[in-house]
């Protein structure tokens, strides 16, 4: 059995680390306010942790490059998922995008059964059913506000959950994948996803040099001092805690995102039907683990 002290420390660390991700939308929206719109802000923000991680990888190159395949798979899946999710919360309502991302439990269940040969029981069937019902209610609209319109943001949010579930399955398949390598590749692929979205799908022009200089202090501070440590903590804690406890603790992200966005972005409201859909999605998260 794991050491109880390590369990308690990992529990606290995962709760705090996931809670920080609930505020992830704040610096991205601020970058948009500074003129670094859409996916360009996502690319800039996620590039900053690489300034720390790349030198560390060079220093530890013998260890991190020993078996790069699993880390590449995990980093690519979670990184592109992060890029999609980040872009969605810039261009669409934060709360709805967060709830749609949390359909990860549904996709994890399906991937686990198909790829990892996990047993399909009643609980897993209920997880998929509850998650899909929640998604249907979230996408029901029902509001006249412009922020309620469905579109590319919803597609990116749902796709991000699928990709994150694929990466999580990779973590379970290859638990020995080096955390440093996985984290660096995650941010690298998040940057690549942001640039690709900005060039191919979104109409926002590239930021000027002056705008990048204005947004760089915020990106460096928020990403390297808060986001990077939190993702390292999450990866570490998830290796110690039982999956069920980790899944529940990770829901602190959704709680913090919902509270902060409801307070600071009152125009991005959801209807009662959509709120019920979000609640069902979170219930699916609990059932899925």
C-alpha cells in the first residue's frame, strides 16, 4: 500500500494543482485584451514554459531520451488537446467549454475498453450514457445571448477531451514515461496546435512585435510560476493516488473555473438546461472512475 503521508501530500497537491488550472482562462483572456487574439495567445502562453523545460531536458538528456516513444505519444495527445482547449476558452464561454472538456471521462471509458482491454460493466455504460446526455443538454442552447451560439469552440472543447483521454490512456499504458519529457512535449505540441489553428481556421492576424512584448511578462509569470509547476504536480500526484480519488480531486478545476467565470464573466451565462447538462457531465466523471 502507498505511504499514507505520501497519499495526503499528493491529495493536497493535486487539489491545488487542478484548482490553478481553473484560472487558466484568465491570462489567456487578458492576452486577448492586449491584442494577442485567439490561438496566437495560446501559442505564446504555452511557449514560455519551454524556456525552462528545454534547458532541463538538455541537462538530463541521457535520462529523458532513453525511451522517448511513450512520452512523445502522451505529449502529443495531451499537448494538442491543451491547445484545442485553450483556444476554445478564449473564443467561447468558459464554463461551457470546461464542462465539454470534462467529457474526458466518457472518452477514457471507451478508450480503456477498446485499447486497454478494460472490462465493460454497468458502471462504465452509465458513464458513457450520462456523459453523452450531459453533452446533448450543454449543446441545447436556449439563450438569445451571442455567447450561447454553438460553433468551433464547442468542437475544439469536445476534441480536447478526446485527446486528453487518449493521452491519459497512454500514461496508464506506459507509467514509466519520464515526466519532464512528457511535460515539455505537451507544451511544444500545444504551441504547434495554437499556431496551426491561428493559420488555418481562425481569422485573427498575427500579433505585432509590440503586442508580444506587452504580453510577454504576463505569459512568463503566469505560465512558468503557476501553470508549469501545477502540471508537474498533477503528473506526479496521479502516479501516487488511486484513479478514483484523482478523478474527484481533478474536478476542483471545474469548480474554480465555474465560480471565477460566473463572477468575472456574467455575460457568458448558461441556461438552466445547460447547467443541468454540466452537472450530469461532472456526475459522469465520478462514475467513470
